């Protein structure tokens, strides 16, 4: 992302919604809003090998993605920032 992208960056964003008839309340660590896509970043302090993402984390980010897609009708990408190694892994 570059400054020319016209982005808005928000931290600790509360999000509430309903998925599969279940009420969800969560907080997104970092939300980058661009005119043509949204990036959701979740911070993790675990010492996990980059690329070896636990299913629970993938499910968490998929939930965030689905909630955000209900609000913004644009492409949504998700990533985990491994704080210990300062590595960013994008999820498929």
C-alpha cells in the first residue's frame, strides 16, 4: 500500500453481525480501507512458523472477512501479522 492509494487505516475496529443465524461480536486489530479493496490484519504473538497457520486463526479471519463483506461491497483480503517475527502472512 502506498500513500497514493487513498486509504484509511483503523485500529481496534469493533464489528458486530450475524452469520449463519449466529450473532458475532469481534474486534479487528487493523483495517485498511482502500477504494477498491479492504485488508484485515490480525496480530498474533505465537511463535508459529510463517505459513503454518492454525485452523482456528483461519476460521477467525474468515469470520471477519464475511462480516466486513456485508458492510463493504468490495474485495476483502486477510492477513496475520506475526508480531514475534514481524512477518505478514496473507490467507488464501
